[in-house]
């Protein structure tokens, strides 16, 4: 069960009272400003110190190996696609009218 003063306050929100309504708007606006300013300061300090871009010293980039067969396969695929493109031999997707 809600306390009586909370119930009265919630019921009073159904009737306009400019001083209370502006005060609530001011408090909410101040809270949002404080939250956004705090987050902005956090981002500023992280970016300016360089901590946002640091990586682990022990971790190295993975080595990607590419063989000559992989490159030739890629070139074959590219050449077949460019030939089909120039010949206008492009498969069109089937589209169904939903109506």
C-alpha cells in the first residue's frame, strides 16, 4: 500500500499547478544536463589521455596467410563476375507481389 502523502502527490499531478510543474521540469532538466555533462567529461578524459585507444601489449595482430591458390581463385571469381556483368547475364531475384 502506498503512503498517504505519496498518493496525494500523485493525485495532485492530475491538476495543473505551474510552480510545481516548472520546478519538476527544472529538476529533470538539471539532472539530464548533469548526466550528459558527466558523460562528456568522461569521454573527454578517456580520449585525451589515450586510454580509449590502448590495446594489450601482449596481444599481437593475427597473421593472415594467403596462398597463391587463394589469389588465383579470387581472380577467377572476379573475372567470371565481370564477364557476366558486361554480358548483362545477371540473375535477377524473384520478387512476389504481397497483394
